[in-house]
C-alpha cells in the first residue's frame, strides 16, 4: 500500500483535474493536494460561477476565480484566456486571502486575453432567465448562478461588444469601447427588460470607465501573455496542473445542453483556454463524487424526490449547499451511465472519488449503471435533455456500511462494503481509482493501490 497520495501520479508532467458530474465533485481539494508536485496551477474555463472549496484543518477557503493552487507557496497560479473574469469578485477574493495570511502577488498571473464580466452581463443573465420563464410560464429556465457568465461568453463570440483584460489597461481604449457597448446594451437590454416585465438598470458609462480602469490598475501587475508564459515554462521543464471549473456534464458542447454553462469544462477546453499545445496533458484525473449533486435546472435521472429522507440526509451530511450561491443542491444516487460518458469525453486516465463518507449509515447503496428508454437499454448518452429527463435508471444495489469512516486514514481500514463500492465503480468505468476521499481536508484523501 503506498502511503503518499501524490505518489500515485508517477512522472507526471502536465496533469488535469476535471469534474465528471454536474459540478461540486471536490475538484478544489484534489487540485490543492496535487499542486505540490506542479509549478503552475491553471484555470482554463468558467468564471465566478465556480466555487471550489479547499479545507486546511478547520479553515475552509472558497475559491471562485483564483486557482486552488494558491495555498501552495511554491506554485504560480494562472487564470487563462478561456476564463471570464469579474474583477470585483477577483479583487475581493484576493483581499479575503490576504486577511487569512495568503499573500497574492507574483504567484498569480492573469491572461491579457481573458474576457471581462461587467455589471450589465449579470443584469442580462437575470433578465434572460426572467424573460424566458415569463414566455414559457415556467419557473427559472436554466437556474444560472447569475454571475453574468453566459452573456460574457456571448459577447466574446459577438466580438464587437467584448472587452478583454488588456483593454482595462488603457483607459482610452476602455472608454472608447465602453461608450459604444453601453449604447448597444441599453437598446438590447431595454427590449429584454420589457419582455421580462422588469426595470432596466442604469448604466453610467463614465462611472463604469472609472471603476474598470481602477480595476485595471490594481490587476496590472498580474497581467501578462499567459500562453507565452506557460509555453516558455513548459520548455524549461515546468510542470502544469490544469484545474477545470464547472464539470463535464455542464460543458457547452458535451453536457446536458441547454442545461449547461457556457464554456468548455471538459479536458478539451484546456488547449483553447490556455494556449498550450493540444494533447500535451496527461494524466487526466476525473473527479467523481460517490453520489450526485446538481444545482440549477436540467435533467437528473437519479434524483431523489424533494422530501426523500435518504436524499435529505445526504444533503445535510455532505453540506450540499452551493459554494457560490448558497442554493440547496439537488441530490441523487451515483450515475455511472452519465459518468461513463464523461470519462470518455474528458479522456480520463484515473479517477479520484470523493464523498464516500457521506454514504455511511445507509443500508443499501444504489448505483445507476444504465439508462432504459421505452423499454430498451441505451448504448450511448442521449443528446436531448428532454430524453434524458425521461429515461429510467437501471440500478444495482450494493450493501451499505454503518460506521463513520471520516477518521479512517488508511484505505485498507475502510469497511469491506465501502471498498466493494469503490471496486464496483472502478470495474464499471474501467478507469483506476488511486485516490478516495473521506472528507474535505488534505489528510482525508486516502491512497488506494491500483
Ligand atoms: P468543487 O467545486 O468541485 O471544488 O467542489 P465544492 O467544494 O464546491 O463542493 C464539494 C461538495 O462535496 C461540498 O458540499 C462538500 O461538503 C461535499 N463533499 C462530501 N464529501 C466530500 C469529500 O470527500 N471531499 C470533498 N472535497 N467534498 C466532499
Ligand atoms: P464548480 O466549479 C455547480 C450551473 C448553474 C446552472 C448552470 C448554468 O463549483 O463545480 P451559469 O451561471 O454557469 O450560466 O449557470 O450551471 N453551474 C454549476 N453548478 N458547480 C459549478 O461550479 C457550477 N457552475 C455553473 O447552477 O445550473
Ligand atoms: Mg463547487
């Protein structure tokens, strides 16, 4: 039995960590511990919709934009070009870290090509949700985090109304661009506000220029061409750890569209989101929580009913409330039908499993192994969200374990039923599981022989 958790990635040069469910699998915990054998930790997608928790002792750090390697003193943390940055959130996060004794200086680099989130993006996020739900007579359509993520990525694709980090560094450029952008936003958001039955928020261009130029001044020391930085460092033997935000079932191309976020969360987003050459990253560590949680709308075949006691117990024991929005997370059994698919999409070479301790005390542990639709077992993961919502999960029941395992520090000391559950997942996904977590702290990651 190997004792060092990080020793489970021998000869790793560039590693990636990707969530394989709907988010909140525990990516931050694994990134934090793997960071010590890398020189760089790089975020390649998403924005302040992400909330990654790193727990050291009793202290919990919630990261939204700052990469989860920040607590490792020897690591340079990089926010890549694929990220959308809300400077207010980022600066606040840096301040909170400083109050906790974590200095953020040269250890944080920000891509000059990353896109910037403005208040009008958040406003649009809310108005779109309200307008569509009003038109369709439904509750919120996507249940976004309201952080302006979709509208900022949309502006990136539109180009004419986009603002990048480099624009914040030159007040004249910023002012010229923002003046036009605000005219267009007023027209578009005004129409959207009418549809939503809401008031259009004031957009004072001079105040915005002043505020964002200030952000530019504060962030300037961190800003550089991060693609060049990473490629130069890699050429000198620098070791990179890529940190996925959100998760593969929320990937804009491969997830349960349209109930997804707006970026490439799977490992394929690494290359476009950072500028490192395609295919240069292996191993790819997929994170799987041993049950499922989901925040916001969208299909969820293994979901417990709202009033289900098992689901409620998992939510409480797993503290399943959003790191970013505080919303109670929807809870379900582990779903290998979707995880088999995301294992493939992210090219996962090994898994780290979290959440095992939360299952203690359940007589039976159910695992969905396949989806059945109209009487047939499906051979592939469906593209249509409506169809996914209609599938019937095919379950296998495994025996549960009674005692708490949070204090177990050696994998071999886990109850046989807990180990049997992990073995089952490994066999069905056909990917080795060298790490199993029995809690959020660094010392609760157990090394497992594979
Ligand atoms: P991330 O966004 O993937 O970094 O994950 P979050 O930190 O947002 O959420 C992880 C959730 O899983 C939290 O609600 C934890 O309480 C819960 N959880 C349950 N068991 C574990 C575990 O063993 N490890 C971790 N990291 N989280 C766990
Ligand atoms: P981490 O990195 C869980 C979900 C939102 C919503 C959908 C779209 O902590 O795993 P968005 O604001 O991105 O347009 O919302 O995506 N979502 C997440 N759910 N964890 C996350 O990040 C998420 N990031 C986005 O709840 O359903
Ligand atoms: Mg999270």
